[in-house]
C-alpha cells in the first residue's frame, strides 16, 4: 500500500500520537484522584477514548490518499481481422453471400471488443493487403471491413504473414532457405481469419506462414465461411464449383493454438463474436482505499463515542 500525500499521514499520526499521550496522562491523573477519594475509575470511558483515538489514526491514513496496486485480468493486446476477399467469397451458400456474411460477423466482433484491444484489418486475395493498422479506434477497423470487395484468388499463407506484419509493424521476409524466421514473441496478439479455406497455393505456403505465427506465440482463430456441400458460381463466364475447406482452416488453428469456428449459416456467423475468446492479460491498476479507511474510522469513532457516553453518563 502507498499514500499519495505522505506529509498528511505524518502530520495526522503525530497529532494522534500527541492526543494518545495526553489522554494517557489525563487518565492516570484522574485514576489517582479517584483512588485517593475512594472511588473506582470507569474503564468504559477509558475504552471509549482509545476507540476515538484509533478512529482518528485511521482517518489520518484516509486523508493521505492510500491506494494499492492490484492485478486485474482483462482482454488486451492486438487483434487482426484477416478477411478473405477472393472470388469464391461471392458464393451465395451463406446468405446473402460469403463476403457480406463475413463482414457482418466481423463488424459484430469489433463492436463487442473493449477499448483495451487494438484491432486491425487485413484483406487477402493472392497476397495480403493491410487496410487498417491496429488501433484502439475501432471505427477505423469497422470502416475498413465495410469497404471490402471481392477480387482475385486466395493465399492463406500470405494473409497470415501480412497479419503478422501488421502486428509487428515491419516487413517479414522468409529465410533464404524458405523456412520460418523469428519475429519475436507476441503472446497478446491474435489473428481472426474469415475464409472459405480455399488456398490456391500462390505466394507463401500456409504451412510456413503458420510456423512463423506459432514461433511468435500468435494464435490464429479461423472462421469457416461457407458450406461443405458448396455451390457453383460464375467467374468470367465459367461455372466454378466452390466449397468450404474445413481441413485447411482447422490445421492452421490447431498448429497455432487457436480454434476453428464453423460458420455455415448466417446465425453461426452472427455468434462468432461470443465464441472467440481473446487471451487475457494481467495488468496492475491502482485501487483507491480512502473510502475503506474512512468507513473504518467512522465505525471506531462511533464506538468510542458510545463507550464514552456509557462511561460518563452524559453526552457532553
């Protein structure tokens, strides 16, 4: 425990100590006079005085502004929403289509997060593109999600690397031999990937990018947008079949310590915000204790007053 104004505490305790010394001296003189006259001294009144002095001592601590640092568990850190905007996200197997449904779920997720969480947005197709750097201003992330439009193919590996670059605020090149580099340890960062899981294998492989995230302590939670049965879409005059690839998304989540969240219906997507658990961090916050000390002081003064009245038989 600490106090904000130590001088007030010192002055208060000196005054209280002086009062205690004076009360003790007066009590001895009074007992001596009563004893000489053949009358017993009232201990109830003496107890009342000591309770009153104790109340003043506690009040001295209260006016000095006592406080204590206490550990507080809360959601904090950085979250990157990695949004798949590849051509397959126009599929209507999730109403009204995969991208719009994912946007709605992402906006609900943003709305549910406390200000202690910085949120960024990465749109990915054949390569990752940061559309909003992590910020405590969640309106920026919400605007970035709302502006997303479908274009290009899919590269889950590039999306993960782009998300990690947004977390670390620096470019992440692979090692010359193509293995995962070390980017430091970021245990309070989480990537939430909204995708149908269809990876065209372009750019960085998903396995290498996942290894980078795993080494950095970054969890990747994946949200599967689409249905396993799939549907057919028109792309440049061609009919292409597209379906949710749960296996790839589950593997990414499992490798990084994250969780896979199925979202084959609009209702499941709407519930994503409540099913994704961000890691909790323990911070220390200052807790004011003046109110507690004041309450204790009032109680001691009240008891002291009652005992004094009981011992003397009068209020004044």
